[in-house]
């Protein structure tokens, strides 16, 4: 009885047919490009800051009025940038994993890997949704402060 | 190459309960993402509009307003595409509609394609900014 129900559900079930597989594969390629671009940009920014450390410290002192004898402030600024890059890289890691798992899943004929890929994309959307919520909250606070003024 | 990889997976592989569950949750989160991003865009645009109307004499009023319009248009394009993709996927999962499911996945591809193109544009601008920054530093030396 249970088998019959299962069979009848399968008749109406969703399939990974040619069209959906092509879409998922193309999505994987774009997400791979996006994540690699973000990783490269993060690495470039860190390299840029390290190479131009002295120049940046000089301009920070001049433009922002940061005391020249307080070199620790540069490191606070550097660590903050590094932390931001680390958070962004962690988010895009899941996008990269999505593309890798989808590609491997297609190559190895493994639906488990494809599901793992979908799970990575879900985690990416969960984190970006939390950040979108925080941005919305900040914007709302901005509006409220403008209305109070 | 692409066709070879795509042909290697089990033809017409059925999505089981685990797959459908994962896809349903993914769809739900992506939908919330699009809705919250659209709301954030509306708030940000309203704030910029308010500032531009109230302080038109401010030196950066026009440029920041133009930037806000551009940002709002891009956000609208991206998030309506994501909203459309998730809407189709959600309905297709609930009603086991294969055609709608394929359309939803195609829309999701379109969303990431737009994001990818915007990434390329951003990379070009960042490269120009880095080159001009470096040349400005070199000129001052």
C-alpha cells in the first residue's frame, strides 16, 4: 500500500530534468565566478594595505587628524578591515561550495552532493538575509533619527 | 564539456523528500532576503530623497541623489528577479509543477547572472580606482 502511494507520488514528483540541470549548472558557474572575484578582491585589498602601510598611515594622520605617535590606530583600522573581509569571505565561501558541490554532483552522478550544494546555497541566503535585516534596521534608525531632528 | 558533465548525471533524477525540503527552505530564505533588501532599498531611497529635498544647497546633494537612484534601480532589478524566482519555485514545490520549477530555476540563474555582471562592472571600477590611487601616490613622491 505504502509502495503504491510512493509510486503514485513519483509520477507527479519534481525531476532534475535536462532544463533544470542546465539552469543549476549555469547558476553554479556564475556563483563560482562571483565568489572567486570576491576572494581575489579581498586578498588584493589586504595586499594593498600591507604594501602601502606607511603611505596610508601618513594620509590617516594628515586627513583624519590621527596622532602620528599613535601607530596602534593603524592596526585597529587594519584589523577592522581584515575582520570585514573575513566575514565577507565566509559568506561567499558557501556560494563557492554551492558551485563546487553542484559540479561534483553532476560529475559523480550523486544527488547527495547536489542536495549538499543546495544546502550551501541555503546557508548563503540565511546569512545574507540576516545582513539584509540588519541593514534595514540601520536604515529605519536613520529615518527615525531624521524625523526626531 | 558542459553537455558531457550534464549528461553524466542520472537522467530525470527524481527529487526526494530531502531534496525538496532543502529546496523549500532555500526558497523561503531567498524570499525573505529579497523582501528585506527591497524594504531596505525603499528606506535608503526615502532618506536620500528627504535629504536632497530638505538640503538642496548641500555640495553632494545631487550626486548622492543620483547614486541613490542608481542603487535603487539595481536593487529593484535584482530583488524582483529573486522574488519572481522564489515565487515560481515555491508554487512548483507545493503543486509539483515541473514546468514552473524549471522556470524558477532559470530565474535563479538570471539573478546570479545579473549579480555576476554587476561584479564585473564593480571590478572594472575598483581596478580603475586602484590604478588612479597608485598613480596619484607616485605623482606626489
